C-alpha cells in the first residue's frame, strides 16, 4: 500500500473540511444542541423531567452527534463524487488499491465523528449545568466505546453512500436515520422499553442502541444500561457488517 498517497488523500479531505467548517459545524451540532436545550434545560426547569435526566441525556446526544457526523462526512461526499463531480474517477487513478480509497473515507469520517463526539461533552455540559453528573469509572472502556461508535458511523456512511442514489437522499434520512435515532435508546435507556417486550427485542437490530448504551455505561454508569460485553459484541458485529457491505458496494460502483 502506498502510504504517501493514502495520507495525501486524507490531507485533501481535511482541507475541504476546513473550507466548509461553518456549514459542517451547523450540520453537526445544531439539531443535537436543540434537543439538549429543549429536553435537558426547558423540560427539566419546568418540572416535567427530573434533574437527573440531564445526565441520562448527554451520552445519547453524543451518540447522535457522532452518528450524524460520520454518516454525513462519508455518505454525502461519496454521492457527490460518484454522481455530480465525478471526482472519484481521479481518485481511482491514484497509485492505491480501490478498497483503500474506501478505507480512507472511513478513516476520515471516523476522525470527524470522534471530534464531534468529544466536543459535545463540554458543550452540552455547559448548556445543562448545573446538575450533570459524569462518572467515568473506566477511561479505557470509554475510549474503546468511543472509537467503535465513531467507526460504526463512518462504516454506516460508506454503506449508505454507496447504496443510495441522489434521488433517495431524503428517503435515507426519513426511513433510515430518523427511526434509528428514535429507537436507538438515545433519549431513554434500553431498560425503559421493558413494558414493550417485542419492541425491546426488535430495537437490538439497531446499532445506535449499542452506541447510546455503551456511552451511557461509560459516562453515567449509575443509570441502567446494557452490559458492556453486549455493547462491545454489538458494535464490533455491526462495524464488521457495515464495512464489508460498504467495501463491496464501493468496489461495485467504482468498476461499473
């Protein structure tokens, strides 16, 4: 593998991201921060939600921000490059294997997702204070889960970006990402679905459940959450699945 070419592609994507910093910032943080303000600030201050809900909400908002950022950072450029700008044709001429072009996209999306997730913690904490009680008992578990969540979002972006046409972008958000968020245990713990046993089992096919529950288990373990073993197994499984699907779809579109 030509590492110089790989790093050059990463540097180019980073340069484009810096040029689009403000739109990227708004796309990443506007919706999650609005949810934080409404549910964590307005609803708690009005007495409709208990004060402890602030701490419960923060990991879920972090998971959503990471998911949106990773998917957007990988899927949207891929759709544009394959359909509109055809920039992918120039990349295919680079001295690097086709699969590594896709992996470069995943690495860059993972880095963006990591930054988005880590920035959410102080931003949401400032917005929700006082009352947020983070209790990180195992920094290593937090780092591991955060890396797996960032990788999941980027792999999901690769799979979606290579499977969805430009006419189906709206459908992707309404039929895929929106249900993932509402049934991804971001605003409530998985145990809250115990009164709906069928739904509680069905949502386990949603990878965002493992992202939200994993971050909840490492940041605010005082709240109910899935076992960390289930979280790691779920995230590794979905990362492998989405990466495999994404690489296959990328190769199919690149050589067609």
